[in-house]
C-alpha cells in the first residue's frame, strides 16, 4: 500500500519508534499488573 | 439525593448543554457540522474517543464487576494499544488521504457502491439497535436506586443531548465529550478516595489492599488460557485486539472522532493517547470496586443490592432466616478481616497466610448466604436471571457518600451516558446523510440543503433513541440480547477493512460476498458453539478475508 508523505511525530523522531514505545509501555503495564496481582494474592 | 447533590447534578447538565451550544455555534456548513473542517486538536479527539466508549452502564457495572469477580476485567483492554498502533499506521492515513466523511465512503473508493451500501446498512442496524438501550440502561438503574421515573430520565437526558448535537454537530459533540470525560474522571477519583476514607478507624489503605487481595479481588492478570473465558491475558491480547480494531477502526461513532483531526499526526496522537490512558483508567475504576468491596467488609451490605427485588424477598416467610444467617456470617467475616489485619501488621508470613485462608473461608460462607438471598429474590420477583451487580456501586454512592459528592457521581454517570449517545446519533445521522441520502436519494443539492438534512437526521435519530428507550424497560433480558447482537456484526466490518487496506487484488464483488460469508460464519458460531463473544470479531474477520480471497481467485481463474 502506498503511504502518504509521512509527517514526523512531535517526539522520538519517527512513528516506528513511537509505536515501539507504546508496545514497551503495554508490556510494562502487563508486567506491573501481574506483579500487583501476585504480591497481593496472599 | 439531597439539595447539594441536585445542585451539582443540574449545574453539570446545564453547563454541558450550554458549552456544547457555544462550541458548535459556527457549524454553518456540512464540513463544519460533520467534520469540524478537520481542525480538531489531538487532546480534544482523545478525550472524546474515551468518553464515547465509556457508557454509563460500563461505569456502573465495571465497579460492580470488580466487587463480585475482581479486577480481571482490566485484561479486556490489553489489546487496545496494539489496535491503536495498527489503526494509526494504516487506517488514519488512508482515511485522511481519501478526504472522507465516513469510513464507509472509503469502501466505495476502494471497492464499489454495493459494498459501501451493505456495510453502511450493517452499521445503521447495529448502532440503531444499541442507541435506545444506551439511553435507557442508566435510566432503569437510576429508577430502581433513586426512584426516578425512568421515562422522564430518558426524555430529559435525550432532549438535552439532541439539542446540542443537532444544533452544534461534531464540534459540540467533541468538546462536550472532552468536558464530560473530565467530569467522569473527577467522579471516579472522588468515589475511590471516599471509599478509602470511609473505612473504619484502624484500617489503613494497605490493610484494605491486603483484604481485597485475600478475597481475590485484585486478580488483575490471569495467565491460564480458556477459550470460553473472556477475561484472561490471552483473550485480552488477541480477542481484545480484534474487538478494538473493529470498534475504533470500522465503527463510525469512533472513526468520526479522528476524521476531524487537523492532520494525520493529530489523529494518530489522539488514538495512541487513548491506547495508553485506557488501561490505567480502567484500573482505577476496577480498584474503586475492590475498595467498595472492602468498605462492605466492615459496613454490612444489603443481602441483595437490587432494592425492588429485596423488598419482594422480604415479603417471603423464609427471608427472616436467610437474613439472620447473612448477619451472622457478615459478623464472622468482619472478625476474620480484623484478624487478618493484625497478622499483616505482626509480619509473621505463615500466620498471615493462615488468617487469609480463614478470611476466604468466612467470605465463602457469607457468599453462600448471599446466594440464598439472591435466589429468594429471583423467586419472589419472578425473574430467574436477576443479577444485582449493576446496583452495587450506586448503593454505596447513594447510601454512604456525603452530600454534594453523590451529585458529582450522578453527574459523572449521566455525562457518560450523554457522551455515548451524542456520538452515536451524530454518527448515525452522518451515515444516513452521506452514505444513503446524498449517495442514493439526492445526489445534487446545495451545501445548505445537506446541512439541513444532517440536522434533521440528527434530530430524527435522537427522537428514535428516546422513543425506543421508552420501551426498553419492557424488553427485560432482551437488553442483553440486543447488546450481544451488536457484537455479532463487528467481525465482518473489520474483515472488509482488512481487505481494503491489505489485499489490493480483491475487488468489490469478492469483498461483498466475503462480508456475507463472514456474517454467516459469526451467526453459525453464535448459534452452534459456546465460543466467548470476544472471539466473534476474530472469526468474522478471518472468514471475510478467507472467503473473499477464495472468491477472488475463482473469479480470476474463470476470467482466465
């Protein structure tokens, strides 16, 4: 698919890096929630 | 509701309406009315997207869900960031480049008029079924809890929404959503703070967390896979991604939010912000439900939270014995909770685990007594499907929260309902005018004519929502069926957009037939299997793509 002219994001320089940051954020959120559930499971 | 609560609630509703009218005052062309001339900043679209998704019943029932089943519902949102990335990368630039008013208009550019018409029809059917229920569901709960006449609640709420949406268009919808989302966030944070602050002396925040954890209410991540369980890590990541792709990528009530962005960047940022903010937001809502659970560990809850059903159960001769057992077991669980707190502070790990097991056993006995009460209420009210989950949070709010704050929570719930309904009638009107009226009925007319048609379609969909909401109470458990029916259509919608973006060789006829095959596959899964609803989107999407590819290949071979 031919894409439009890419505007750069306002941070991190490229959209690919922004998307990677969101994936890292998701992984960190799941890990934190998993730890939260484990620590408080008694 | 005390005078202070009424003052907060009325001020909130009036200010939302006035703000919407002011923001939408310059909607004097079709482009301004339906697309805000593509001038919206990312933060307004982001909060509008979040507000549209957060309906009143989600607000009310998510906290109740956490009370009865813990926090595992949060996993439902694990697919959201992934879906936001995919939509940002593929759908947003395609829609912006095509300069469309609706997602379905894009399908005609890519395929043909019949595919656009079929998908528009599916959307109108699905959203048309849901809009009355979205209006009536909170009114029914408020009528039971507060005694408000549900017909007046739906009429007033609906009339206010229709007023600012019909006059102000998308600008009014987006900016009131923004404002309503702030009210919702304030409401849930206040509810959480109040639930913690109202714990008895001697119970700290960490004690409350330990009690909720011991009762299994903080089970935010479940790693065990089960096809029939909607709320585990894997169904959230995979099934959730498909659902969120379908909802945010193909449902005009969401697509219209980010079609108003002043650039591809602004639209992408709004979606990515939604992907990032939603998990912590749902965590806070669910954690509030867990804290309400702890609150009712020390303050006795009613045997059944549904007031009308409880009254009917009380008239039964067996109720006194059930209530007495419930009282005794509540006291037993309360003592076990205090023992758990003492053990937690003592720091002896083995004693803590022993007390936690003791607390869980006491909790299970109390649940047994509650189940007896619930069964009695079901029998007395003649409703075997009676479920009081949606009444738990509002019982806490109306019976235990201080004056003024009750009004804020009610304002948050009504804001959640209004933001969803305004987006729905706005998008239904847009599809009606752009994809049906302008495309098939009146192809050449002035901008002024289509603007008037858009306002009239908005008012007509609003009137339809109010009218269907008047009868929704009589539907009873059919409300659940109508909601489930809605989710039967998303997979096919997603499938046709996947074809449009990624399979350039597939033409209109194959796509059209693919949608029909995908829809048939989802109906078959619904009728003949016990597959969880979350998977229907994946089934429908895969079936559309596979059948369209097969048909396309067959057509190519035939042509030779």
